[in-house]
C-alpha cells in the first residue's frame, strides 16, 4: 500500500471510495466572533460565591501502612466526592475549574491550589466545567441540566439556564457562545451573558457528545442511536447526517476534529472509529478494534469483556490520530496510509487522551490512577505520573505542556509538573 503524499489525498484499502479532503483555511478571530454576532438567537439570568481554603502538596500519603507514590506538586482537596471534570483557563493557564459529585464547582490557582471562588448553586453532580476562549467567563453544568456562567474577574454569576439532563457542554472557540447537548436529543446554543438562545433538534435520543469545528460555523454532534450530524450554527440546519451503514451501530462516545476542521473522527461503543470528511459528510475510512486484537470467545456462563472507544484526537504536527479504548489499548493510526502504526497497552481502561499542542506526544489517563506520556512516533512510553488513590476521571494539559491537572474518584485534583528528556 502506497502512503499518500499528504493528507489532502488519502490512500485507501480495497473497495473504499476516494474522497478529496477539502482544506478549510482557519478564519481570523474577528471573522468568527462577527459570524456569531449575526446568528439569530432568541432568550434568560442570577447570584454570588464565597470561599477560601487551599491545600498543597502531600509528597507521600500513607495507605494501609504503606507509603503511596505521589508525583504531584499541588493537591486541591476541597471536593468531598469524586471530581468529574477539569478545565484550564486558555489565556493564562493559571486557573483551573473543577466540578464534582458533591454538586460543587471551584475555580482555583494551579500554582498553589488556592481557591479563587466557588461556583455555587448546583443541586446535582457537576459534570461539565470550562472557561470561555478568552478566560473572561467560566461555565459550569450539572447532570440535571442547570448551567451557570460566571465572570471570572468579578467572581459573579452572570447567567443561568435549565435544560434537560446534560450530556456535554462546550464553549465556542472565538465567541462568548456556549453549546450543550442533552438527553432529549437537543443541542442548545446561547450567547453569554445575554442568554439569546437557539436549539438544534436531533433524533429522540441523547446527544451523547459534540464539538464545535475550528471554523466556528459548524458543530458535529453524536447521538445514542449511532448517528452523527454536522450542524450549521448560523442557519440552525443539518448539513450532513451519517446514519445506517455510514453511522455507528451503537451510541457515539466521542468526536474530534483535526486542526483545520477538514476531518472529523467519531468513536463509539461499537469499538469502531470513523474518519469523516467534514465538507462532504462522507466516511473516508473506518478503524475497527476487532481487527487489532482478536479476542477469545467468552467461556460458557462468562460475560464477554466489554470494550468501547472512550477518547480520540488528532496530532497537530503529523498525520496521526490516537484512539483510546476501555480495554486499555491506545491505538496510534497513520492517516496517510490509514493503518495502525502503534498499539500501546495499558493495564486498565483509558478514560481520556490528549495530544500536546506542538509535538507528537500523546497523554493518557486511566482507571489505574496514572497519567502516561507516549511518543507517537516510536510507540514508547516517555513517562508516567502517579499520586491518586483511585481512577483518574478527567485531565487537562497546559499550552506549553509543562503541567497536567487531573481529577479523580479519590475526591482530589492534582497538579503534576511534566519532565520531558527532549526539552
């Protein structure tokens, strides 16, 4: 099989049809913000926080009489239950927001774990929390569908809204616009803080994952019935729908796009990953887990091991994509040849993966409580960091890849300083 010269002309196996990938030049920030200004929305608002307290590093903690390895520099311990989500402020990377099962969300300093303010008022587990593109606002969302936005500099709540059970939430890459997907199949878009609102009606099943594409004009949303839609955010119309043979046969778990938005990847409970041309809505190729590891059939009376795609992402500097599976497999695919390049095995399930912004290094966090760095070129592990006594549930990497912030079922968030031999 001949590798294609470049990603623009992808190579194919067998009877797959060839599709040209359309280059979408990234628009400037002003263009995107102006685009969002033109969107017709139509409609909502509320309160304050308070707080102090912080806790920094435990070098080692003792568990069952044994010293536990703790590579972290800072430990944030205000949560009293599992911490589900974390996000770093994009502008300075000095603030983190975390949300947890204790119905709490906190904004805190990563340098020392000091609390900046509490995002108060949630009555259910906070499963989504993130900063706007310019770090002016932070939004928090709980499972019941209560979403709140706070102005970071004044620590004041500026907007709130209730939707159905919340599945995911994301800020627009260049505008104060928030997108969220709910269990009734709808996706919602609001201008913040005015609250002007628009809805995108999906099938009558949960909108399980979503992502605004880098052009800021379209969003890709995956659904529980295995379908995927690409939405025009301005018009509110569906540009492409992948279903049936083109869709997945089980619920979608995650979606991602490459840096220019020309390619989309979708992952599913069916263990398949689909590469889609975002301009045409056509499936370019399918990466199948079952072709990676033939599993022995389960013995009589035993349940077959469950597996699914849990996380995926594109490398910015090479034509590579990474897919993380519940069985602990990290698969690195070469997009130019559409073949498996490396398989990196973890002992327990991968929860999430993230690529470094400007290198071919991919980070994974897993159910064994460790963060690992992998060189996607060689498939070798570069480093591993431990400190949690339970599974890691989410993590974030700062822009220059010098720190990782993790959240865990052990009720803590931790900050790790990343050492890389090549830096």
